[in-house]
């Protein structure tokens, strides 16, 4: 893969919007819904369309549709389907979405609406799903949803692994890499636990640099055709500076979102999951 990773800086041309405002029914231990406050707050299809029109007028290229999940572990996006379809048709924007668990009908619905990229969290730990994320899901439910999304959903599927979501420990993440070998993803995005004040994980140490490098090395070995991505969720400062340097020096990362260190080359003003065929440079 790339000797020098590609750089992705989504703001301001590819913002993240929460279609549930600040509401989330799960209140995961590592977030408690606080991350939603950093997103553009959208609470109706009409406001979503207005936002998309303003985004287009300002030179934006698209947005990541996110928000709080319900108790079933999914984003309640159904009221927005027609608005997404209209924005896609009339404005030509690129849309990615964090939908959560999908069945055949909802995956097909997303595809038909014009969503370009499905950002799917691959969580293969019953403990994390039930005791950290507070769902009634099992890892078998996640595996079934993953297969459903690849079979019936939008063209591009971007698997995400939130490393350290089990109170800083790394374990099930290796199984997730093994599972993804069957799908040969174009990218695999690693998000790293960020201790957030006001959550039960506020004082949990994120995974060590050495453990993260080993995880990336395993992914590189097992997913030869996949671009490995250091996503935007990670502790900033010396931690990420060291992590970025280690991964780059060892050739273990192909894309870096919002880098802390200086990386030569063009800046892609979009989400780090954007397929190469759709990218635009600054």
C-alpha cells in the first residue's frame, strides 16, 4: 500500500450531522451521547434539506449522517429517506451514514435513497454490546447485519473497529479482522478509545501504542487489498503523534484522518472512508 498515507480533513466540506440532535437511547459507557454535541444538530427532514442546500452553496461535497442509536442498536433514519433522496438527486452531494444494525429492507432502503457509503461498526463482543453499549444484541446479530449490508446495502461498505471499547482492552478486535477477510473491504477504519469527561470511561487509559501497532500489523498481513485507516477518533497530542509516526514508519497505515503530524501530499476534504474514485483534493 502507500508509503506515504493519504490525508483526509472533512471539515468544512464534509461535516457530520446528527439526525437525532443530542438524543441517544443507548448512552454507551465511552460516549454517553456527548459526542453528538460536536455534530451539526439536525432534527427534521426539512432542516436536513435546508442544511444540504447551504452546504452545496458553500462548496461542500457531502456529509456523514450520524446520530444517536435506539435500543435496537440502529439509527432511526427512516423519516429522512425521502429528504436524502431529494438532496442526492437535486444537489449531487455525497452521503455516508452510520446506520447501525440493518435488516434486508432497511439496507435496501438506504441503497435506493442514494446513500453512497455505509459506515458499519463491527463489534464482536457480547460483553461490549450488552454491558458497554447497553443493547440486547449479540455478536451473531452484528455478523448477520454485516452480511446483510454487503448483500443489500449501498455500493461501498466501510467497516469500523472501535479499538479499546472494552474499557481500554484489546481482544475481540482481532476476531473482527479475521471476519472481514471474507468481505475484502476497500478500507478498514480504526477508531481509538478517547476517554471523555462525564462518562464511565473518563479515566480509562487508551490502548498502548505498541498494542495498536501490533493490531495494524495483523490487519496489514490478513487484509492485503484493504487500505488501513487511522480514523479521526483518537486522543490528540503526543499520543497520536507517536502513533502516527510509528504506523507511517512501518508502512501500516494508508489513510490518516485529521493528522497531528505533518504528512506531505494533497489534502482530501472529505470523510476518510471516501472511495478513491469519488475523492477531491484541496
